[in-house]
């Protein structure tokens, strides 16, 4: 498996995701409420120049992801607030797993943390469903 698949498999143990009735996709989110997706995001690689002038990857790198979900949405405030609470629960689970050092495997190095970097927000809103998402960063050591 690649690193996106490893992170996705790890997130499948998160109760709000595990209990969701919909598909948990990779770079894909269906049109119906109830599904999640883990999307890969372009992430800059960090380089340094070694003493002989060659470019080498710096030992500490980051990989960005977006965790999104299609959820019921509308004029009823409680529905929309409940959507945000689902992501609060996901946030708490991720932090708990980090603190316990319970992290997924990482190809090409050692994963040191997975941290949410933005709180939940609706990004694509329709009359009865919206895509909510958070951004997540994987911090790892190369090698």
C-alpha cells in the first residue's frame, strides 16, 4: 500500500468514519450524504544542498491531505452544527492516536505525527447536502 492508503486504512478505525453508512473513498466523494474521502493534496518537498553541492531531501518532510465528507445540510441549524461535531470527534480521535503514538505505517520513512491543520468547514454547499472537510498533515522523517 502507499501512504495515502495507509492513512485511509488508519482513519477507518475512527468511530464517526467507521459508523458512516457511505463509502470511504480515496480522491472520490459520492453525491449522496454519508460518505467520506481522503484526498491527496500537492505537498512541497524540502531540499538542502549538501557539502559537495548536491541537492538532497531534508530529513523532515510533510504530506498534506484533505478529509472530506458529504453530509445533510440545510436551513436547520442543528443539522449543520451536528456536522461540525462529527469533525470535532474526528479531530479528538486523531489527537488521541497521536498522543498514544498509534500511527499508520509510512513507506519511505518514519511517520512522526498526523495533525489536523484546519478546523471543519463546508466547502461545496447544495440545498440538501454539503461537502465538509478538514485539512490534515502527516509529518515524517525520510529514510
